[in-house]
C-alpha cells in the first residue's frame, strides 16, 4: 500500500526494516525496494520479490559520509579515502561508488563479491527513512527484474504492490534515471553505469576514470547485472532513427524529445508523449520511464523513441534506450 511520508509513516517504515521486512521508498533517481543491508534473510527476500538473479548485487544506501565507513572497508586505504574526498561533492546525489565491502554488510547484498556499491541519495524522505531505520539500506530499483524502473509510488504499486507492505510516496523522482556507478576497486576508476552525475564531471576530479566498455569483458564482468538487457517494456520499442514510417504497423506511439508538428501527430501516431518542449535533457530524463510505462499500457504495436547525442546526461539517456530497445532490434 502507498503511504504519504508523514513522520508516523516514516517511523513505521523504519520499524519494518528493523523487523527484516521490505519497504519501497523514493529517491531522486528511481524508487528503491529497501531492506536492512546487514540482514541476510531480509536481503534474500528482495531477490525473491523482484525475481532478480542472485548474482546481481544491490546498492547500499546510507545517510551520511560518516556511515560510508561502516559499510565499506577503508582501513589503511588512504588512496581510496583520497578518491572519496574528490567524489563527496556529488553526495547526497545520484552517484554510487563501488568500494571494498565492510564486514557488517550481508554478502547476499553484494552477490558474494568482495565489494559493495554505496550511495547517499538526495531525497528528504529517503534520508529521514534511512536515519530512522538506523541501518544501511540495500535497495535495487523497485520493479520486477528487467522491467522499466519506477519513478512514482504508483509504478511501484502496479509492479510489486501485492508483495510488499509499504510504499512511501515521495512524488515523482526528479532525476528519473538510475544512479551513475563508479568502481574504485579496479586498477583505475571505471564508470560502470552512466547517470546524472556525468562522465565529464567525474573525469574532472578522477582523471584516470575509464569507460566500462574498454575495461569490461564478458569473462570478467566488472558489474554483474549490467551486461544483461534491462529496462525493457513489453511493447516493441525502437529508436525513431532506426525505422522509416513506411515500416510502421497499425498502432504506433511516439516518445519525442522536443516539440513536434501537429500534423505529424495526427497522421501517424496513436499516442504521443513530448518529454520536453525545448529538448532539455534533464526534463527528458525525468519523464522518460513514466512515458515508456504509459505507452506500454496502451496496447500499441510499436513505440518509437527519439535519440540524443551521447554526451553529458545524454550518455545515460541513450544507455537506457539502447538497453530497452536491444531485445527488439
Ligand atoms: O539510482 C539507483 O542506483 C537506484 C536507487 C534505488 O538507488 N538503484 C538501482 O539499483 O538502480 P539496481 O539494482 O537496479 O542497480 C544496481 C546495479 C546492479 O545492476 C549492479 O550491476 C551494480 O549496481 N552493482 C551493485 N553492487 C556492485 C558491486 N559490488 N560491483 C559492481 N557493480 C555493482
Ligand atoms: Mg534496476
């Protein structure tokens, strides 16, 4: 059930966490499905509820920089502490950092890896909830495995509602794409997943940062889970640039990144979502997943979606779209 984030409901959510139950909560990126990261049984339940492969590790959420030291093992690692100091300007925010795992964290949360992904979300409800729970919160996106991530409490309820007691409602997520993930446990820092903290921003403070494409191999994936297709709706979805209108089936939806001509909508499309009148990438990112979910519910034969250049936030937008369209192209 969906609950408004009143102090009483946040206290109740925190109690549920301490009892080993799951709570879905808002963050600035997407909604998370949270459990006590130190409780094996609670963490295992996340994998069951999402139908998530147990080899795909979770992100652990904390409320302060000081708490990172209780989740990661930074003893004697002044090199890591230096790198973290350069990254702390992005926290609270949409950045997850992979560090050596601390002992208290359930190895199920880390899929048996010696590392843990950590982040401090930039959302008042998330921070209050984590502080009240007094536990690090392991949380993947609160969707069924391999479906589009949820950016509203209603999305969570539609996908997982029957299986979880509580969804804290924090409104629509402001960023709308999952966090950037950077690994600090490989020889050089590696960008494992692009997000709203951009490669360009990170490179300015971590000059040795590499793109995962150059560092990753199928034999030794740096980030299990990220090699697989993700985020796909049930309706076939393709990039608009990859198809000509003469190939369109009967009922086609358009997800546009900018203003479109009225005639284009009337003549060709059964549904149109314009994500931003001005082509603003932040606005496009924040509305993208909701638009894909909305059109996926319309019984269309095809969804076509715009592209943008892969720089800045555009890198994250195109990453998600290439994953969503991968199984259809
Ligand atoms: O924005 C987000 O990151 C959201 C919100 C809820 O914080 N969470 C999220 O979680 O997107 P999820 O499970 O959908 O994606 C987490 C990804 C995994 O697919 C995995 O590849 C990577 O994080 N990951 C987690 N721990 C890792 C580790 N120790 N080493 C490498 N990659 C890791
Ligand atoms: Mg996910």
